[in-house]
């Protein structure tokens, strides 16, 4: 498959990067990496869906993002110097597969091919853009809008482009993803259900009108 972050490399350079990576498979519920452990490898997500979880100040676990094919994590391990630690725990929500590029393998690749530097710059730039966008959203956009946007993203994550899309996440998980409380997010979801945009079920939200959400989340 293609990873958008490798688009800056030519075909031969992409082949070198991918050939240096090791394919790893994970069962549903398996932990790929744990928060606080040494970060020693970049992972490119080849298949499946992964949850990014962090420990809150109260000592509870919170899901802050979901990853699927084409995404990546662990880019800080490639910077060199003192090994950083994992900032989050990554858990497989279903059978998943990644391509793992260790820091040592990347150093060797970097010494032989200057294109590896471009890859590192791309990785860091994309992460900064993503975090900046989320920060601005949290500061200036209302919770309703954040809920709409996450539902649009989750529809793309779980859907195939046609018909209703079942998002197998609890309202608690959705509240964590949008940075809101469960009661407030429930109120927003109830309004959407009343409009026929979504259908609420135990441990899931079914998106019925993706176009409505997309139009109002732009």
C-alpha cells in the first residue's frame, strides 16, 4: 500500500525505506507499545485500527486518537540522541499489522541515503501540523463542531463509502476524542439522533446522514 508520508520520496527511495522495515502483526486487544517505555522504532500502520491512549492526571486511561492504514507513530525515536519515551499506549482494536523501522535501521539508512532526512522532516512536519490543528480547534471551535468533525473522520475510518456506518465506540470514548464530558456529548448526540443524522446504540453510534455532518463540519 502507499503511505502519504512517503510521497516526498521517489520510488527507489520508498522501496529502500520499506525494505528496511519489519512486518509485525498484532491480535485484537494486544498492546503494541506502552506509555513511558523507550521509543525505539517508527511504526507504519499497514492494516487494522489502533487506539492511542494516555494516562490522565487522575490516573485514568483516555483514548485521544485512532489510527488506521496509512497512519504512523513513533517518529520521535528517529531523531537520534538520548532515546525518548513513548508518550502514549497503542492498542490494537482488531487484528492489525505494522511495518516497524527501528532507530538503528534508520540511522544506517540515513548514512547511506540523504532522502531519509527528507522523510524525517516530513514526519515531524505532519505531526506538528496535526497537533497545531487540534490545539486551535480545542481553543476556538465549539464542542458541537468538534463532535461533527470526529464523526466525519470516524465515518471515513469505519465506512466503505456507502450506506450507514457503524462506529463501534462508546460515548465515553467519543467524549475523550473531542475533549468534552460524556453528558455534554450525549446531549449533542441526542440532538443529532432527533434529526435522523445518527442512531445511538449500546457501545456504538451509527451515522445515517454523512452529508449533513460533512456540510456542517467544514
